[in-house]
C-alpha cells in the first residue's frame, strides 16, 4: 500500500488549512493531500476494476436483505463478493481459512456419515471463513459434545458407571441452575480411562479416571459442582470428585481434540459434507454441515501459511452535537458515515463510500450517497454492511463509541432492521459492558457489540494494549506511526459545517473519510492483522480471543495440546490469591552523563532458557519429602535457590520445556525463512509469526506466576526470578574490567570505567 502512495507532508508539517469562511463558494479551498490520494486511488482502481455484473445479479444479491433496501442503482458492483460457482459436495472438497469458531445450541441436523438426528437441542460448532477465491463460508460442525475428567474413587469399577450416570442425571435435573428446559439426559456417558495429573511428579504411571460427557456446554458447571459436593454411588457411599479440565472453553476443547489452531485452513472432504442451498442460517455465500470427525485441519506451514483475501472495512461516524456537550444518541443525530474497504493483499482500498445526511458535493475518488432522513442514512449503512460482507471491521474507538452510538441511535429512531450487522440471519447485534484487567494495563471498562461471524479490531484498543504512548488520540497516533495527520476540522465547527451547504458538507465528508482511512493505514503499518493471525495460529485460540481475552487462555491452549499427547490432565485450581513471590533482580542504574557508548548485553530468551535448562514444570515438581520417598538420587533432581525440587530430564521431561523448545525452534525456522523470502506479503506473515512465537514463549513464565489464574505455581515462578544467572552475569562483567551500569529483566548495560566520565545525577 505504501509503495504506490504519493508522499504526504513530512512529520511536523501541519495540514493545509482551507481558505475563506465556512460558506465561501467563490474562494474554494485547495484540495488537501488526502483528497489527492483519494483521486489517485480511483485511478489505480480503474486499472483492475472488476467486471460489472448485470442488474439482475445485483437484485438477486439484495434478496433476503432486511426491509429498507437501497436501490440497485446505488450499489457499486465492486462492493460485492465474487459469485461462487456451483459446487458438487460429492466430488469437490470445500477448503477455506477459518477466522472465527464459536458454537450455538439448536436442533440436531442430518449429516453425511453421522447418526440419525436425536431429539432436543444439541451443541453445534460454527466456523466462519473465506476461500482462496474470496467466497465467504460458514461451516456447521456436528456431533462434538463437551466433557471433563475426574479421578475414579477407590474401588470404582465398570459396574459403577451406570449408577453414577443415573445419579448425576437425577441431581442435575433437580438442580435449579442446571436442569431447566432439558428434553433429554444431561449426562450422555461415563467412561473409565487411564490418565495422570500434570501437577507434580508422583513416581507412578497413569491411574483410573472418569470421562464424563454432558449434553450441553452449560451443563459442565453444574455437573462439576454437584460432583464436588458428592454423588451417591452404590457400594461406595457418597464420594466427592475433583474435576479436571472442567474449566476449558467448549471451542478450545474442540480445537485441541481436532488439532485445529486459530486462523488455519480447514478442508471438508468430498462426500463428507452437505451444502445448505435453501434454508441457510447465515448470509455467507457457502454454508455447509459436516461431522466433527470428518474435518481436516491443515497445519499453518508451507503453502498453508497463506492468508485468504479477507475483506477489511474501516469506518467512522460524525454526529451533530450541541456546543460543549458530548454527543448523546438519544438527542444528537448521526450526520455522516464514511467507510473504506480493503481486500487483503491489494495495495489500496477498493471501496471508498461517504453516506451523508443532506446533499454533499462530489468527492473525486469516493462514492457519495446523500439522504434527507437520518433513518434512511442508518438503514443504508446497515444494508451496505450486509452487501459488502466484511470479514474484519476496524476503526478508531469503534468499540466504545461508533458502534454503540449507531445501535443506540437506531433504537431511538426505531429503525428496527438496523442492528442486524453480523452474519447470522435474524440475530440482532447487542451492546454489553465488559471489563479487562491485568497487571500491565490495570482495569479497563469497555463495551462489546456482538457481530457474530465478523472480527472487530478497534485500533484504539490494540494500541492501548500493545504500545505505551504519551497520547492516544488518532491525530497523535497517526503522526507518531505514519507521519500523517487528520484533516483540519475542529469538533466545534462540525455542526456548523453540517448546517451549511453541499460544499461544507463535502469538507466534513473528506474529514470523515480520512478518519476512516488512518486506522486502515495503522492496521497495515503495524501489521496488526497479520500478527494477530499468526498469534492465533501459534497459540491455537480463535482470533477473537486475542482481542477480548488475556494471556492465560493462550498458554492453556498450548498446555492442553501437549498434555493430550502424553495422557496428562490439567486440574481445576481454585485461585483465591495467596502469597506473593520475589520478582526478578534489578540492579539500580548509576545515573550520570556518559560520553562513551553504553553496551547492552541481552540474554537470549532469559526465562524460557532457564525453564528448559533446569526442566522447571508442573509435571517435574517434587513435593517436600517426595524425592526421599521415591528414593531419587542427587543426580536425578535439582534443588533451586528457593529450596524447591524438580526432577531432571533423565527422569521425566517437563511439558513446559517441551512447549518452549517447540516455540523457540519454530521461531528460528521462521527467522531463517524470513531472511530468504522476497515476497512482501509472505515476509509480513513470517515476521508476524516469529514475533508471535517470541511473545508466546515469554508469556509462559507469567502464566505460572498468576495467583488468580488457571494453574498458578509459585515454585516455578519464584525459582525463575531467584535464579543466580543475573548475579553471575554481573560478576563476569566485573572480571572484564567493565562497570555494570544497570540491569533489566533480560539484559545488562555496561561501560568501560577507564574512559567513562560521569557528570553527576541527572
């Protein structure tokens, strides 16, 4: 995108100010740099414009869109996705890159190769994605049921399984929080299997566990609670059952079991799926049903590392607020909505649309559509979203302002068909409050607007989480990363511009278009989408989890995948927050003025390398006295500076060291491929992948130290931070006649004392 763009004003150059008054038609303002860019985009787009489709095709695409359709004459053919050819499920596979996986509860459907549909509701997983040709896909995945584990009590045998299943079913049906509206059994199966807890080294192999399968994901919580309280089993009394893996999300459980990772390519083999041609539940072009065991997952390697031609939409709105009062959706109208669309992999936006309230003068390089009624403006944008069908929606503060404002304003004006912005037919987008808290960012309250099937990437939220900046205004952020700024329009004159004439509204539309354009540029420049896709692939979680969840779910996903191959289970730990531990050693800097370079000696993956070197893991931890009880010799375990003990790799290799080795070796491969790669798009993917692998490896340490977390382990985290490696590095530096100036978590800074001149505290 940058290669063909005309150079804008350099950093520090203010944008051109329009000459004359607000309504001075005779003294028209000179086009801004952004207006010239818009015109250039139009010229470039004309070179490879898609072949226009017939009027009848346009009308057929609009069928099924909610009432309040825009006329076909107002539809640009470039807004539409390409029309998919006829697909024969018996002879042709369906291959697509999945972007999002969620689930819903609905009636059972007949699936090729599956059992007859059962009565009642069942959980159905749903994968949204895009094919290589740009066709949108929704795949309904059937037959997968939620389950969890618990250790079998002493004396429990196969003869007790039926009794436990009956008693647990009865208890759930009586439970006010679990058994409501059930039309069938809550517990589908109780099976005996051999597994081992991943927490601690016990010296014995697998032991009997029970795998309990329930009908719906929401039944896991009451089943777990009732088992913890105790369930009567004939001949065994009323034992209490400790849950394992009962706090794993249903989507993560499915992805782990099927070896699916975030944003990878899925294949539905020929003859194994059925296409929905008439009774479609979504607005996707291709909709299929398949049995969960028939889905083929392609690892994101080689040709499967590519990214489909995703449709990315960036938008911004303008409101006519009152003087000195922040806009309120109950009172202040939406006067403009501007949108830019990009097909991933293309240099420039293929779509530039300005919807305005009241007439607006034409803008070269953009399509302008004007409406006399605000209700028509809102409905036009809602219909446009369903026609353009974006995979990713971005903007600046759209999560807390633009989207909630539009939905609330449409509700105020009673535009009932507006909030259907997702891909599921008839499913209304709603607003809910959410909060996110971490040690790095603190507590942050946000709003969440549901748009099922579309990924939201609010650039403000991304920057708040990933970068430390002095100011997070769009103007400041754009100048910092892009050397560009917003158009020169003050908020105080927006209402005056709207109340002027078509030229003043044109000036406002250019301003609004630029505010939609800058987030798109930031998304590309900072490689936000590519990095997120690669992080989802590396950690194995859906793309939306990266934007709405913390770090722990990413480590849990990797831990579960590695544990499954070794027959290990993750216990459910009740995190209540406990004793803290000593953090990493930090040597205070010697403040001063230095007229010689200060060298930085960086550790290579400090914490991961310590964990791998000393085999620190849940699975290798020895409880006090266990080493003596098991008769382990001194060369079979290590004792850390904190007094904690871990078995060496000769006894058992830990899960965490294996995960870290895989991550770091994969990063080396990605960096080696990056050095040889010449294709710009593939270089972006590889760079994003190596960064995701690095971040993922470093986050494992934080997972073990999170006291309110899925699986905290102070023995690991405090053993890491009290490792003598940093102190030894200071000694080595001193022996080299260098002075240790300061140290951080991952490195030390030094200078040569013989030529250093410190000028006192600064």
